[in-house]
C-alpha cells in the first residue's frame, strides 16, 4: 500500500461571498513567497478561480469535482497535482456543506475534505456580528463529526475592539482563531455575468490583486500555525492519478506519428482543465495552443481541434473579424477531422453569435440571454462521435448565459437524463459540439478516442 504525506488545508466558508477566494489565493501566494512549492486546487467545476491560483503559485490550478470525476478519483487527482509540493491549499465551493442539488453531500467542500482527510479552515464574514460568531462556528464544526473544522479566519473585521470581541466569543467554541483580516477597500477584481473576469483578460490587474490578497493574509493570519495545521493531515494511501491510457482500452493503441491537436486559448477561450492537455499528450498527441482572436491560421499539421469554454460573447466582433481562421476551422470540419467544442466552442462553430458571423460549421445561431443556465447534468451520448461511443454515460456541468437555436442538430450530442430529459448539442461529420462541460479524467477513454480519430 502506497502512503503519501502531503501537507494540506481546505479553505471553506459558511456561504458564498464570505471571502474564500481572497483568503485561499492570498494564502497560496503568501506560502509561495515564503519559498514553499504550493499546489493549488479548487472544489467543483469552476474554471476562473484556478486561474488566480495559478498566478499565485506558478503551478496549474486544478479542480477536484466529485460529481464529474467520481469520489474515487478525488484523492488520486489531488496527489497527481500535488506531486513534489511542500503544501497544498484547496479552495472550497459555496458553503461548506453545499453540494450537488438533491444529492446530499456529493461534491460539496465537506465531501472533498473528507475524501482528502484534510483539516478545514472556515472563513467567516464577521462584519455584522460579534458573539454570534461562536454559535455559527460551533454549528459548522459539529454538524458532521467526520469533517475536521480545525480553525477559523475572521474576515472583514472592523476594528481592534471588534476583533477582541470575536476572539473572546470563539474561546468557548474549541476552534482556534488562525487569523483576522481587516475590512478594507475592495481589491480591483472585476466581475461580470459568470463571475470574476479570467486572469488571461486582465493580467496586470490580476497580478496586483493577487499581491494584495497575499498582503492581507500575511498581515492578518498566523502563517506558521496554518502551515502546522496543514502538516497535521494524515498520509493518503491512494495511488496518484495517471493520465496514461488504460492498455485494455480499444483506443489505447495507436503507435505511429503524433497528430497535432490544436487547443483554443487566449482571452476568449480561457476555460480548460489542466488534465485535458495531459491526457491528450499521454494518448500520443502533440498539443499546440492557438488564439482564435489573433492567429490567422491553425497550427501547422493540425489533425484535430479542441475548443473549450470562455467568453466569446465578449469578443464576438474580434472573432468574426478574423475571417482567415474561421475559414480554416470550417475547412477542417469539412474534412471530417475530429473537433470537440464545449460551450464557448459551440458558439464559435455556430453560424452567428449576436449576429456576428462565426465559423458557420453548424446551422445554428447563438445570442446572449437574460437567463443563466447552471448546474450538473447526467448525459448519454446519442451517437458515435469524437469523444464517446453511442450509449456512453457521462456527468458534466452547464454554465452559460447564452442560447443557441436550434438547441440540437439532426443528430444531437447528448441526451440529458438528469435533472431534466432533453436532447442537446450537435454531432455531424467529425464535430461534437455541446454546452456540456465534461472533465475527461472522469470519462476514461475520451482523449484517447479523439487522438485515435485524429491519427486516422
């Protein structure tokens, strides 16, 4: 049995808006500035926070999603990401015990903390309370005995007197106060319809914001105590996740040349899980990033394309103006080369986006909407496609404020089975396009299948 000791902390909160991202990102940067190799992680499907984590640590921000990847893969994925690091910091999602709707604790911060056997530090917005903070912390610490709430960081503290009252109240709770971060002017971290603006769109401002987060944490938190708490986490006995294809898979073979898989990047396409590129590389591909905003041609020798999520609606005019690349993508689609498009990629392959011409691969038109579509989905592949064989079941996530009409092509990509039944997306030739985000570590064989199609 393997035994791996990775010092680790989970940064959680009673509710969204308490300051998890500020504290977690600031702590990552503070540890990194102290000379530690820090492994950054985020509970749930969110793509944006990991970008700030990567900026803070110099390592890829990685997601730990028990719904999309399965509880059994959480610790292995964590160990893969944390290899060679001195400490790992895991930022939670929503409130500590909030998970997938109607699924109990599944995919909650508490669930992931238990899977990692990691101590939890609760970030509490103390701006409108004093003695009541003890009742709040006691409730969270005692709700599930398997969740070890081992410390509190008080956020938005108003004054020395306020801090003294909070600390006095918490003396009776049995949970250590590991920091008190003062109320201050808002750090410039702009947001819009789907949360914070990604790092790639505001690099200089993002660097400044992360530095400010770290300064606040250093000033208000006991870094030595937090690091000691991280070291108190017990060894993990799981094997680290390995992106290499399962040799038993029908898609695992394929000796021969390395097909070039072009992966969309740049400010308009910022959403991608770090493991996807690792899986493609392990399956034998040469992964090359391209920027649909600025590159007028696909990478030389492109045999397949992956276009993930992002904010193409913010750059519709610029994407449309790059006609040479739109033409190149359409020509590759006509050749039946594999193209996997998720959410933003779906919009880019459409005929138009907010009346601006896109690639025209799909006979569909996309536009911004007032309605936010958000949540986990259970889905089954309707037909054979570059990502999955017909009948393959996956779990994914939708997160968008756009609509596409029609919502599905003659051959849909997915049939949703939860939380509602419907068909969605497009499969035509070598194209698979859908709003559904999937994590390929939770869908073994996906990357190998795409690479095998590209090699052919």
